[in-house]
């Protein structure tokens, strides 16, 4: 596992659990919310907390038979942030969710992509969208943050 591909290799190692070794990541949606616990984050996203079960990440694929639109999310603590992954779909990354989660001085960040080439990053602070950036189809985006375009970078 190379240092530049560490996250991808880790995620790909779970592909066999989803019977999708050919295209394990044709869609992906995740968000991070700072300062809210997983239950509060899930509740703000409209989750039915009565249906929640505690699972280890390694156990998730064992009985997970999810269809697009089922609304299944995984939520867990990641330091001072809560990480939420939507298993099928990308509803969690919509602006209204980021705005809601970032209210009262919190921050929310989302990353999503799908097989159609839609790749987006969203960031909201204190109840206001700061950045919505489409990586595949750049256009003027809502938000208050200006980005500095640097076409030549030596890393």
C-alpha cells in the first residue's frame, strides 16, 4: 500500500464485502460534522434513530443488502468530528444538510462522486454554505469563500 493510495487501498479492501470488486466506488458520499455526536448528527439528517444498530466497520458488509434510495447511513465518531457515510445515494451531501449541521457555530464538510462524473466538495460554517465546488463541471458556485486558482504547483 503506497502512501499516495493508502485511503483508496483501505476502502478497496472492503469491496469484496459488497460483491462489487470490479467497480467498488462508482458512488461515494461522506460528510464530516465538527462538534456534534453521531446521534445528534444522524437526527439532524432525518435518520430514524430507533432503527440504529451499533456495528464495527468490518461487520458492515456482512448483511448489508442496500438498494439505491434506501437511505442507509453509517455514523461514527472521528475525533472532534462525526463521520457519516451514505451507503447508497448522496442525499447527505446536499446544501440544506450541510447548512443545518453547521448551525450554531459548527462546521460541516462533504465529499461525493458518482459514476456519471459528478464530483463535489461542500463546506458550511455556522449555518451558511461557504464552498460548493464541482470538480468535474466547474462553474460559479454558491458560497462566500474565494478560491485561489494555482495552475502550476510543484509538490
